[in-house]
């Protein structure tokens, strides 16, 4: 599984990095780590628009989004 750590980054970087991971790893599940509600929402919208299933898990002070094609 590809992991994208965007904790501490502000938009649009989390979406840009997640999109890059999707483009470079087609058909692979991707884990995105974010500490921002805004980034969580934006990455979720991007993933769903590309047909990914999104599972959100709270891990301490950040979120782990598992994106499954």
C-alpha cells in the first residue's frame, strides 16, 4: 500500500500529493495521513470523484484515510 503523509501541509498540497500518488499507482490502495479536517474533506472528495472507496480512521491527533479503488 502506498502511503502519503500530508500532516502539517495546507491546501492544495494534500490534494496534489494524493492525486500524484493515484496517478503513479493506478489500481493500488493508498493511505493518506492528515491532521486537518479541511484536507480530510478535500482528499475524500477527490478520491470519491475518481471512484475510490474511502475509509476514515482517527489515530490519535490525525486521520488515516484508506483509499481503495
